[in-house]
């Protein structure tokens, strides 16, 4: 059931261009590995152009555990996710 709900929400967000094109991690063909490859490419181009690059890593592994569900539901409602999905 969780997979069905997740797929429905993801399809809705994609169909309505709500997700940023740089979103990775939970989309098909856009994994955390592809994110790292894109970042490495961007950093390489910057260094080749003589620019300085600063990289900061943040671990969001447990981030969902502390997300305010009220704020999450409000944001999903704002993006058009409504009805039984939010109950």
C-alpha cells in the first residue's frame, strides 16, 4: 500500500512540475549516485574555469524522523495532494 501511495504522489508531483530538476534520490534514473556524478561534473567545470569551489556535506538520513507532519501535510495539500491520501 505504501508503494502505491508513494507512486501516486510522485506521479502527481512530476506531472505538475512541482519537483525541481535537480531532485535525486527517490526518482527513477535519478539516484544519489547520479546526483554525485552531476555535482562532480559541475565542480570540475568550475575548477577548470578558475573558480573556487566549496563543498559542504549534510547527512539527512534521519531527517524525515523529525519533520513536522503538520507542515508536511500542509505542503502536500498546497501542491494538490488531497483527499484520503492526507487522512
